[in-house]
């Protein structure tokens, strides 16, 4: 109870972890379908953007929002996604599955791992991730280090670049007419979007496209990229002191995913020596959701 349960969509993860439902839905823009799964020791399926319709969902960033699924097992999560997913002509960002991606991984999977890993001084989290890697290897997975620079650069764009302005658009009238009703931290982030011009936005899109291409090329030949779901976990008191910084740290291995049009599956890995959960996430190109689940 002393620890944060994940940020936005954490309510959906918490009620599932408490046994109040068989599954629940989240929305994942930066990592809200994965970090709460990691902090609650459950499964979080972050589908390919556009697979599940966003019609009726209050947007954060329409270009990057994805309805996600929290469940106790991968089979449950994928079943819900399969039933709920599909092309919706009334959602301008909905997409039809081209059915060109593999339906399963190879018999001896090759996973990429970042060549540099950051845990922000959380030794327990680092130990737990290394244990998870050892378990993967013992199960026949081969691990290959890759340059994480473009992933990190793209992750930083979501909150520290012109992409913030899309959140300002999403909030709209509330921010313009009744800003006092907003949480002051959120209001500060949203207000920052007014500092960017249309020129900045186009530059940000060109950079996103270039980094996204580098990321997708780097993942060629691999079944997935494996990362810690979150590099660390924080107490509620710590979050009150540094809400923006610590939320940004949580997104170290999640923020780039939707910007690069990737699919992701957050999994329970192990319990740390202090009893807190530590999850891993498998990340793959768009429409590889079925292969990740398999």
C-alpha cells in the first residue's frame, strides 16, 4: 500500500490484481498498459495501434493511444484482444490487420536486449531483471545486445518534445476555460504544449519517423526485444516529491513503443528479494501481437 500502482490506467490493473474482475481495459499512450501490469504482477497486452477501436475513449494523444488489456494470463489477454479487436470505420485511426506477421515465434527464439540498462540505482530491480534473463536463456532463448540509443532518443520525445502539444489539444476546453480543476502537475505538462510551433511539430514528426525506422531495422531478425517493464518502483511519498521525473523514469522502456508502431506484452517475471513485483516486457513490430502471445 505504500507504493504507487502504476500511474494512469493503474486503477484498471489494481482492481484486476485484487480479484474484482476477470480482465480490465487500460489505455496505453506512453506505457499505461504495461507499467501498471508490472507493478501489480499481472499481464498487460499493449496491442498494435489501431487493432482495437478508440471510439468512445477520452484521448490523450490520438496518434499514439492504444486500448490495452490487463489479465491474469496471456491466454486471457489475447482472447479479449481477439474478441474486441477489428477494423472500425468510425474510428479514423483504426486499421485492418494485414495478416502478414508471423503467428508464432521460432522454436529457438532470438531476443534483443539493450546494450545499456538503467535502473536509477534500484539494485533489487536490476537483480530481478538479470534473474529473468537467466531464466529465458535456460528455456532456450538466445540474447543479443543491440544499440539502445535510438529507442532512448524516441522515448524522450514523448514528454520532452512537441508531442506534448497533442495532449494540449486533447484537453481542449477544460484547459482553456477551467484550468483550476486540473491537477497542477498535469496542468503544467499540458501548458508546456503551448510553447511549440507548427514548425516544431513537423520537425518532431520527421525525427520520429527517422528514429522509428532505425528501431524497426534494429529489430529485424529478432523475435522480440526484452526489457524491464519499469526500471524501478516508487512510493507514493516519493511520487509526491518528483511526479514528472519519476513518471518519466517509469517510461524508460515503454515510451518509444507507440511512436515506433510496435506491439508489446508485459509479463510477471519474478518477485524481488524485498517482495515487490518485477516484470519484463516483450516488444515486437506492429501486428506481431499473436506471436508475442504464443
